[in-house]
């Protein structure tokens, strides 16, 4: 195992090196300029479209309402990255890592928008009449057959990555936090979650969409609400925490207490890596869910999709990061979910730790459900519809195994597979960007007013 971990660690150092960070941030900057920063100026419009997309549109095709497509995507993104991932980034990179998470999100809104636009534009229907899409389809249908191998590469990495980011990391985090808070056996937790996940997954995308549409908004609002109450009670410390974030994003962080110190590069690397892990902008996963949306307009779904990055990182991750910094626990030597739990317990004695434990367990469970969709669609692309049931069986059976594995190894494997997924997707986004720009320009320059999913929006 040590040999395997060392080998994967070496690959991780390569794929998460300077070229990858340049690709992620570079594609985000390029798309923002090409879109004239449209995502940043249309957040309120996107929320109107999201609210209007709670029911299926009378026009267009698809399987689930646009709102449920967003919630399915968010069920996969709002997970341990918002609790353990933020804490790990701050623990290794210092408070400055939070700044680079913000930058990843601001740029990533355009990336997520472009992914969803292309997913709807180039989606297909399979032999069962289900709508399928994502990077593998917009690579094949948008870039041409000579590039189809790149789509196959994405599907291959996506099939295996779902067992890391969407399975092993999530169930391991659930098991560890429930063991530390309530002394539950990791194996028993793994078996219980396996049964619960299997009951949801067997119903396919429609049941998953309904499940996500009901649970995700509730859990996100509950966590954000509690976080805002904590920050309001410590409002006097927010200014100094933000100053620390901006200062240490560009200067080395000194060693203090249990914190070993961090270079600017560590802040950038782990801020970007954990930001991508959390909001998945550029990873190519979310467009797989958005391709199922019942819509006739790729741009409309793209604007709804970009809210996933806004809510995930700029709201939920920010709350987690600020509570950790305000509490001072980031210098304690704790990491991951344990650090977030200690921070919440510091500012909300007695119940803060339990709040984090329950939130992480619910967040992680929805991520397991959401990522099962991504892995299943990648498997279908590679092997056809016959792969659906075998994939679901293997996916749920892997949960008890992930619950008992080493957390360090699971995180390392997930980080590596994430990067391997991102490379084909980022190439496709750059190559197909003229399509995104053309569709966006046509949408915003149309002379007539649009009735968009029941919401009147002027062009």
C-alpha cells in the first residue's frame, strides 16, 4: 500500500503542478473575457431562472426540471469539500488559501456556465430514451470524431473518479465524523449508508432528481443559516479575519502553534485544488447532470448551472473558512473535518461540533447520490446501457470498503483522478468556446422579450 500511495503521490504532484493551475485559471479567465464577464453581472437573473425552473418547461426536451438538474449537480458538489476540504486547504495553505478558493469560484462561474451550455447543446438520447450529455458528448459531437478518444478518456477517468471523490472520500468522512462524535463503528456506518444509497439509486435520475430537489435546498439553507448566526455573534472579528485572508494570499504564512507555516505557492495550490474539489468548475462532472434538464435553451440552463459554483464556494465554503479563522483553531494542528468541528465548537460551545457532524454526514450522503449519476453516465458512454445495473451494484458495495480505508490515501487518489478528468474537459472548453460565445450573444441580443420558465426577463 505504501508503494501504491507513493506512486500516486508522484502522479499527483505532476497533474496538480503549475500547468494544471494555469489551465484551470487560464480557461476561466479566457471564458470570462469572451463572455464579457456576463456570469458576474447576471447572478440575479440566474436566480430568477432557477426559481422559474422548478417545473418542467412546456418547450424543449429532457427528463427532470432545470431546478432539479441544478440540485442534482449541487448534491454532488455540496459535500465534504465544504467542511473538510476548506479546513484542509486552510490547514496546509494558511488563511490565504480561502482567497484562492474565491478566485477559483469567481472564474469558475464562467467555466460552469460554458460546461452546461455545451452539455445541453450536444446532448443525445440513448437507446432507452434517456437524455445523456457531458464532456464526452460535447467532445465527440462538437469537436468531431477524430477527437472522440478524448471523450473516451474523460469517461474512463470519470468512471473511476466517482469511486474516489464521490464514494470513498464521502463515506470515509461520514464514518470518521460519526465515530468521533457518537462512537459509531465505521463498518456499520458504511453498511447503513450502502442500504440507504441503494434505495435512492435504484430509481435512476428521476428519483435522484426528486431526492436532491427536496433535500439539498434544505440542508444548504440550514448550514448557511447556522453559520451566519455564528458570524453575526462574532461580527467584530470578521474584519480582521478578512484582512488575514487577503494578506496571507500573497505573503508566506508563519508557523504558529500546531500550524507548520505555508508558502504562497501552498496557499495557491491547495486553495485552487480544494476549490475545484468543492465546486467542480472545470472538472466536467456537473454538465452530466445539467444535460438531463427539461429545457430548450442551453444558455438558460448555463445560467442556472453557474449558481452551483456561487452557492457552493462563495457562500458555504466562505462561511466555513471564516468560522475556522475567527476561532483561531487553524493553528491548533487539527485538519479536515476535525478542524471544522473544533472551530464551530469553539464559537458555539456544546452544539457546534454536533452541528458539523450532522451537516457533514448529510452533505456527504447527497454527494454520494449525485456522483453515482456521473459515474453511471460515464460507464454508459463506455459500455452502453447494459452497464447501468452492474455499476450501481459495484458503487454501493464499495461504500463499506471506503468507510474503513485510510483517509489520507482516499484524498490523494481523489485529487489525482479529479485532475485527470479535468484535462480533457478543459481542452474541450477552450476549443468549443466560440460555440458558447455565439449562443450567448444570440441569447442576449434577441430583440423580443422572453418568457423564461414563467419569469419575464428582458433581453
